[in-house]
């Protein structure tokens, strides 16, 4: 009878709080247990794809919230009303979701404040349990936030429909009262109808199904990638972008970007032609007097190739090999254009505006080393996983799955572009994983832990992540690089405060970072039902990137502050970069006879180390050789900075320096399996012989091994030459 009466209680009646007298027979729960119990109840009720609870089914009981409402019953009502069509109910549903999210966040804050000393009895694995509960509550909060976003989208749609009806009603009333209105009011009605017609034409022009447009004015290309056309020319629109620059093709087959303000819908019948001519005159005046929105990005050549030269992507999307949201990789195009987005460029010291000193390299004579340089952005980002990434078709073979990341302000790339390769399992090919804290023989290319440094003062600075694949077509043998989506994580709030260090689940966008409103796989949204709960489930199927921002300890900050002001790289070889910076400071600041001297500096490490940074397998060879030597050092030697630098020079000369000039080492090529295998074999054989012979001298003198002809660039470091090459303006 007790259970029957409990089931018969009204749905929204909160459970009364239990007094201590009824619990006197039980052992009092500790603070962590109470929080865990509350978390389990919330977890059982938040929608996660398992459908709403059956009427009368009890899925958990919770105590009353701070406002007297039971959070469990709140969620039950939320899920029962998730498909309600009424706008008022949907608004109330959103408000209740926000209240429930507030309860989850309060429970999470209470968990964060707990301490082990607060427990009345010993608790095993206290820190581990607490961390698991924090992850659970974070996931619940994110699920509720997604549901709120879905409801917001529905509200926008509902309000838009209501506005349309509101616009139609006055027209009907005006038609009924037409006989009683004055002539001025009639003329006002005519103007309103003309404006309505213009709105209808604008809507028709923006309709993605309308492909043919006619030019209403002359337009000359402003820069490379634009399409020149004349008034009256018919253009075929391939892509209508949100920024107002559309991809069009003329009758000659030439393709490029055109401004939307110069276009009108093309009609072929005679009556429509007369109307079009009239509108051409009106719109032409507007086009001649309207200032076209300028593109301010400085990477337009790469963006142009990713947007306009997408015939390959269109072919692959047409045959079903890739989703429609895939594009040519923008960051890969930037890497191919030169070295200004590579780590080797940002390793070079930067001159001050006067060109009389170094901006980011200052000598500390007291400690006999370079000064550390704190920066505005200094953190560690960990790539955790990529989920629900669309699978390519069987007509292409994927050679590499990877994530490229860089600093970005929404307009320009502000750092080098760093690449991390992902791994996947045949049982779950839609999930990519990464290897944090790479040690031992694991390649640095798999290291998911990346340091990020920048001194940019931009308020919009953040990290741009681009997921990509390197592929080869089975039918033609054509190779290429595609973007599978991108995400942007802003590093500062609107108040200028750094974003918190925590786990982030970033939804991926399709297209390029300069496009908006493009989905990675539009077919997912097309299959979505009309209900809110169906849309929530669709969000769960969207591709996401999971990353974690980690704050730095005092020791980690001191280490990172020895690096250049702007750089992104792998944490597994950060100690090698610091050795290079210290040797660079010795050569440029400590050992130079005169600071005005521009003579070449004889130093093989300074001359060749930047080449290594752009070849991950050689960095792994140097890392392996240094680890072998480090294992034989004494504790006192590890604390001696000068000894470590001298030993690093010897290790460098005995490991990677001879490899750079060896004819047995093929040129580095990205994602070519045969080339990578042959390079690994050559590197492993050399390191083995170097260890056996206690150095590389015997290997170098052997007639069996050949090397490239000597070049002075192997030994001479020309800093001014590097500056002229990297920055032509200096």
C-alpha cells in the first residue's frame, strides 16, 4: 500500500524532507555520499537518448531544492513536455531547464568545496571519487545547456512565424478599410507593398534553390579570387555564403567570388524581363553607391583555394565519398605556401623596432642565462578525442587523421600551425584518440599535450582546431588534404579574464574558418524530427572535439617562459627547445665580441636545428639519443646547467646532425607510408651504430656511407640573413 500511495501522488508535489528522527536507525551519510546520491538521481533523469520515463514509473527520489521544487520531478516534467508545440509551454520548459541546470551547478560547487577532513569516517579513493563526480556533473550541465539551445532555436523559429503573421494581418485590415482612407494613406500603402515586394525578392534571391542570377551592375575584381562581370550578365551561383560573397560561374566557365548586392533573380519569360529591367535600374544605383564589405583577412590566397577551387571536394561529395561540409584544408594550404606558419620561423629571435637589440632574447648576467619572458597566453592544451566524425566513402583511402591547431583571432593566424596525428580503432572508426604525455619510443607526432604561448593583445584571440584527413583516390591515385570540420576556443571572456581551465566539448563547424552556418554533415539535420527531444538527440550525433585546458604550475611556467613569445609545440620535446634557446643566447648575447658585429656565427646547432623542428621523426631521434645519455648521468650533473648544454651539443653532433646530410635519409614527406618507413629505418640503423661505436665519427668515416656535398650553411648561422628571409620588411 505504501508504494501504491507513493505512485498516486501528483507529479509536481515535492517530496517532504525527512527528519533526523526517521533516519536515526541508519548511519549518517558523509558529505561526499550525499553529493553522489544527488548526482545519481539527476543523472537518471537528464535526457540521454533513452526516451522519457513511462507514466507512473519512479526513476529516483530526490530531496527538495532550494526553491522547494524537486529536481527529479522537474526533469520528468521537462521530458514529458519536450514535444509541446505551444510557445508559452516551450518558454516555461526552457526556464525550468535553466533552473535544473542551476541545481546541477550548485551541486557541483558544493562538491568542489568538499574536503576529505569533512568526512565522518574514512573514505577509500576519496580524490578519485570526487573527480569522477565532478565529471558527471559537468556532463549533466552540458546536456541541459544543449537542450536550452535547442529550445532557443525553436523560439526563434516560432517568433519568426509570428512576425510573418503579424505582417500579413495589417495588410488584410488595410484592404478592408481601403474606401475610408485618404489619398496619402493609399500612397503609403503602395510604398509598403513595394517594400514587401523587395523583401520577397530578397528572400527569393537568398533561396539556396535559386541558382541563376543576373548582374545589375558592372563589377571589377578587387583581388585574386574575385570574378569580373558586366551588367546584364547571367551567372550560375554555386555557393551562397553568409558574408555576402557568393561563389559564381559565368557562361565561359570562369569561377570566382561576387558580391550579393550586384545580383538579382534571373527570369526567362518576357513579362519578368520587363520587371527585371526596371529593378536593374533601381538596384544598379544602389550597387554603384554601396560600399562593398572589404575582406580584412591576410590569408586570402589559401582561403580562395579552399573555397573556390573545390571542384575536387564537389566531385567527392557528389559520389558520396565525403559529406557536403568537407573542404580543402585551409591550414594545410597555409603550410604549403612557405615557412611563415612553421615552428622554425617562430624559433628565430625577433628584433626590436629599432633593430638594435633582440625583443624576446635578453641576457641575465647574474644567472649566466637568458631572462624568462612571461606572456599573456601561457597554457597547456590536451587533445582528448574526436567523436562522431563522419566516415569517408570506400572510393578514397585515408592516409592520416590529424588535428592542426594554431592561435587565431577570427581573422588572422597568429602563430605557427602545429599538427597532432590521431589514432582510431576499426571497431569505432568515428572516434579519434590522442596520446597525452608521450614518453619513450612513442612518436612526438602523437603527443596530445601541447604548450601554447602568445603575447598578442587581441581580445578575440583563441585556439583554432581544424580536423583533417590526408587521402588518396583509389581510381585516379590523386592525393589531397581535406578539412573534416573546425572549432574555435576563445581564450578570454568579454571582461578580459582567462577562460577557466577545464574540459571543453566543442561542436565542429563545416566549411572553412571564414564561413559561417555550414554543417559538417547536413544529412544529420535533414533526418531530424520536429520535436525538441528529437533535436536534442540530433545534437548528440553532431561531431565534437574534446579538449582540456590545463593551468600551469610554478615550475612549468618557469620552463615555458624560456621559450619564444609566440610558439605552439609538443610537450615531449620542450626540453630540447630550451637547450636551443640557451645556446642561441650564448652565441648572440654572451660570446659575441661586439653587439654590432654581423659576421657569420660558426655553430652547427643554430644553423640546422630549425630544420629539425619541422621534421618530427628527427626530433624523436634527438629525443631518444638524449634520453639514453640522460640515464647515465649523475644527480649532480643533472643540476649543472653548463654541463647539460655541453653534453647536449655532443649528443646533437652524434645523432641528428650527420643524418641531415646523409644520402640514405629520404626527404620528409607528409603522410607517405613508404617514405616514413624508410626514414625510420635509416634513423634507427644510424642510432644503433652510433651507440655501438660510442659516437658517429666511425660512421662518418666509413666508405659505405655517403653524404651530400658540403655546404657552409651546415655550419654557419647568419641571423641577419634569417631575418631578411623571414621578414622582407626588415
